[in-house]
């Protein structure tokens, strides 16, 4: 890396403006479901501007009351965010809009910033001693005049680290222009294109000395030292330094030997050189003064000598007070399009929702089995999501991130980075969505993506998930997902294709996402997104008003346990070790089999169109296992589990040290090569044009749905199931062959004694056979469909809810959520209809949140946009639920039936946790 000398010039001047950002909307509380559209008259939000209630925000977020926020969601005490729901108005989101009541005009005497996390998304001026930070044009410096101090918006990049934004301007259609305090990179050698630091800190800060020495002792050096030929003073008592304007090159040095001096500067792009760490030197004192350090060089921002500079050690000149201000430009962020009605956050329990009041027992302490006590969790579960899939199959397939340390305009920027000019190298997009070019720019226009059926663009940015949480989502099960063979085939990748490292990377990214959201809300544990590993913690997190996030595992070569030509690629000992590693990374749920046959059993064939992703998977199974799918006609009355016994070795994978495997004996010939050839033709025949209607009954392809995988559960598969039960981990039965699923259900039935089953999970709806789903619910498990359009969603909620036996129902409800499979190479729900069918404003079912249209950048998202017509991104699940309600009313559905559908949905979080509690309580029969 070339190193050049930097001219050190940091005598800067600044201006002062302040904003006390508010975040809590007020108005009358509502108790009606979303079937009653909002007329905006109850004091709530009035669109994208600020709140207009009698103590809430006004206009652009300025505080209208005389005491800060008014509702119980307002910030209190130390002025930090409450973290349990925050405010949702577009004029000041919690975490993004800034806190109030911490030095505002209501007489609050609590400290402005009580710890290093509480500066998050708020507006402050900074004071160290008698000096304030000040911007003067395109540079920063200090001033002694408080009215000239510059207000900075503090955008967290992680827990305790921030970008210091002094200005942000964006016109429609533009990405936006930022002004940030940071370090200069004049030669462009220190950062990559994404703003990540790629230099060496030693080169950046070595060999120059400390600038503050000059300012703190400007007389001593000229008197005691001597000037050399290069303008630097030396003395025996003084560290050698350089004067302002001096270069760092000395006689005999070459350009390559030079060392860069960190130089403070106004930077216009968020990058690692503009990230600052806030720290309290003594957390036991109460002076609430903090150091501000470069996150790269670890040097301290200093006002010594009346000049803004960097110091190597803390002093009084590096200790800053955070003074609440107004007038800050906020950092760009996706809007929620939601605001609280009245004083309350979202409902947590059924008893908090007037719509379900008549279902709650008059005496909750003596409630009968089919009555609600009211203490049941109110909320729905997404039992199958892939928000970490932006890192799967090499990390270059799915463009976009659920969060980014530098914000939304980096997380959702331009997919050309992964997919090439006009998206032409985005292979999966061409195979699964539309063949041909597409507009690549995301922020701020989002002309082409995200859309419900664009499977190579991220649809679950964290603010969009937050909107769904505000609509009552209490649990998300995020499955870490990967396919080694597809990764190896993919020419575009940046991550390891090895299954275990790929999965562990995603687990770490989910922890990073939790930390990032915590940072936005004021510190560890304060955010609404909390990863949990047991149902007790899930209930605690939900009781705190947050979303419980569960990590699962869905991968084809599960824990590197593939098979090739019938030989397993792992041992029992390796299975135990890898399960230990997964649990250390907070994984609680697991699919024994995914898209390909593996060492645990056969997979359920993908019966989609082989011209699309199904054809890729068909060939992928051959590459992964060395053999095609081996078919048979599905058992007419379903499988019992007894079929997976050891009588037929062709159904099993042999252990690596077992010499009995004989390809000449245990091959497709054993099954009948002609029959297998016909099965393969039957499956691949879908590549050809559809048979004319009049010849449909003669088309052998019509029987393709009857083609079952001959492979059942292997001995290693049985060992895995026993280990999962021993560890009380959840077992998912989708994607596994009907025969293998039946065997698992046989193993888990009465496993704890007569009538005491080990619960299993179906989170894919129809991906498990009907008889499999019936057995899952009969054995106290959990079955849930994919999300779908309004009519399909309504029917699924009724039908799946009715499938639960009385002993596992939640009062009168079945407890059925909806699985999104978001970012799992699967389309989100289509919706159809026309614009206007869902009102511009609508209330949540608990009546506590008012929703408008969701806006990100310049794009307003709608369920009924021509050419898209559906759930373009995760935040529109809030709209989907309300759209279903309006549709049901137009269709003349009865009120009792509609209540049953909504009750099934909003009891699903309770149902899922109860299933998990049964898993955790399981003990094998003696």
C-alpha cells in the first residue's frame, strides 16, 4: 500500500443548531380490528408528517408538548429509548427519530446521555471544557460560543459506535448527500468500494507523534528545542512532533516508506473512517462525560489548545458533554408508515384486545379447556423465514442486506454489485423470475425490486420486519440455509461453500443484526429483535414487548452429512460434535433432510417445473449424491414408518466403515431399471408443452405428484432423531421423503410414555403429505401453511386451525400462523385486486397501531400495484392481514367465522411456544 504524507491542518469553525427529536404519538385508544379504517380524527398520525395529538409530535418532529413524550411508550429516566416497541410515527421512529424527555423543555433534570448507548438516533451538540464542536463550510473545528456549536445526529453503526452526521440533503430520485466528521483518505488507499477499512492501522498512525502536544505547550518547544531543516523541534525533554503544514518526509525517505497521519475531515460517504466509539472512562462516576475515539485508530477527539485534533491519550480536552439540540438532519432510513394510537404499545396478551374479550372466561382462574384466560400471548408466528439468506450459496446470489452498519442506502443500494450490468449475471433471477435485464438500482427508487416474485433480491430489511412486528408478529423462526452443490456451481461467490462454515457465518450475522437493532434502541437487550434458545426466554422477551427470534437449520448436506453412491460422509461422533457447535450458535430447530438425499434419508422430490429451479435441484441431487432420485408410487394410504426398516438395503445409506455396500447389488437395477427410467421421464416430461385438455387423462405426467422417493430414514437418521430428542431440539419434517417422515413420527410417538409424544413441526404446509400433517398435529406438534393471497390465507387459517386436537388448542382457537419462506428462493404471496381495496389508513386488529402506506426512499409500496400485486417486502404482511379482513367482509363471511380465522392467527405465537414447551419438557420413557 502506498503511503503518503498528509498536511495536518485542523483549525476549523462551526455553526450551531439543535433539535429535540420526539417519537411518541398520542390520541384516543382504539379497540376495533382493522375492519374499521382510520379517519385520522383521534389525534394520531396524519400521514408522513409528525403526530398531531395533544402532547405528541408536530410537523417535522418538533416537540409540541411542554414535557416531552406523553404515552407510556415515551422515553423516561435517562432519556434513552425504551426499546420495547418505541414510537412508530414517520415523523420520529424510536431509535431513528430520537428521544425526548431527557433534557427537553419539560423540566427533566436527568442526564442527556446516561450511558454510551443512549446517544442513538438523537441530536446533540458536543462540549469539552470551554469548547464546542463547530462546522465551518467543508471543515470542522471548535468554538467557545454555544450558539455557534454544530448539532450532530448520532447514527449507531453498532453497540456504542456512531456516525456523526452534521448534514443530510436529498432531492427526489437522488441517493442523498451526507456530511460526516471522519478521517481523510486522500489517496483512496484506506477504504474499499463499500467503505470498509482495508489499510493498516500502524501505517495510518505511526511515526508522527501527537498533535495535541504542540497545542498544549506552544512555547516550550521553540525555547527548549531547536529547529531542524524540516521545521520540527527536538529537545531531550520533548517528544519529536511536526508543525502544522509540515510534511512527514525526511531526507532519504521514499514515498513507499512514508506513514500517513490521521487527518480530521468532512467526509461525504459513510465509511469506517467516519465511525466513532463513545466510552465512559469511569462508569461509576456521575459526570456523564464521554470520550469519542476513532474506531480505526483508537485516538481520541480532542479540543486541546482550541483546535480540533486527535490525541493518543484521554485528557480533560477529550471528555465531552452531550447537550440535547434541535435542528438536526436525520440519517436516511426506511419509514414504518405506522404510529401508535393512544398511550399504549402493541397488545401483548389476548386480554389486551377488545376484539377477543367475549372469548375470555368470566373467571380466568377457573377457565375450562376451551376458554381463554386472557394471559395467552396475542400474536402470530412466522415459522419459516430466511432473513440471513443474503449470505447463502456463496453470498452473491441474493442482493441486499437486512441491516447495514452504514444504513438503508447501503443495505439496499444497487444489485449491479452482485448481478452485473442490468442484472444480466444474476443467474437465479433469470431461472426463477424473469429472463432478461432488469433495473438494478434500489435506494431510493426501487423501480424493479423488491417484488414478491423476484427471488434474488432481499425482501426483509429490518425496518420492514419491524412493521410486521407492529402488526402483531411475536415470533420469527429464521432458518439458516445453504446448499453446497449449488454454491460450488455458482460462479459468483464470496463465502465458503463448506456447509458448516457457511451456516455458522449466518448465525453470527443474526447476532450482529440483533446487536445493530439493539444499538438503534439504546443498548444491549433494548431492541425489539431478540434471539432466544428456549420457550421461557421467548415468553420473557414477548412480555417485554419484543419479538422472539428462533434460529433453525435448513440445509441439504446437513452438518456435512451427505452421501455419495450410498456411502455416508459423516459418523455418529461427528454428528454429536456438530450439534454441539450448532447449539453454541443458538440453533434450536433442524431439518434432517432438505433438497437432496443425504446420510439421514431421502428427500421429498420437488415437483415444480423442471425448466425452473426444480430442474436445477434435480441435477443438483445427482451432483451431490452420484445418483438420480429413485422413485416409487406413493403408498395409497400413506406410510406407517415400518417401511423404513432394514429389510431393503436400497433404502439405506451405509456407514463409511461398513463394507457391506455393493454398488453392483444395491443399485437402480435392484429397483427395476425400466421402471425407474419411466419415473424419470414422467418427472422430466414437465419440460415439454402442456398436454391439450382433451388428452389430459392419457398424459403420464398427470401422475407425477404420486412419485415418492424410495429412500426412507437411514440408521444415521435414526441416530440423529434420538440425539435431537435427547437435546430437546425441534425437528422439522418438511422436505424429507414421505417414508422417512413416517418413520420419524413412529419414533417420536409415545416416546415419553403412553400418550406422551415428542412434538414435531410442519412449517411448509403442503410440503408435507396430508397424512403426515395429520399425524404431526395428532402427536401434539405444530402445522402451519405458507402465507398466501387474501382468500387462500383466510381458508388456510380456518382449515389448519380446525386440524388441531382439543388438547392442544388455545381456548377455541387452533393457533395457526403463516410461513413466509422470505428470501428462500420462493415467491411471497400474490394478492391481485385493485388499488383502493385496502384503505390508505387502517388499524391493527388490537386497535393500537395505525398504518398508512409504507415508504422507503421515494417508493410507496402497495399490495395492489399493477405489475407487482402482492407482498413485495416483509413489511406488507401488516397490509395483508387487514386486506384479508376487508376482503372477508366484502365476501359476506360471518363475524364468528372471521373471528375464528383471526383468533387462529393471533393465537399462533402462543401455540408455537406451547409446542416448544412440550419439546423442552420431554423425557424419554424408562
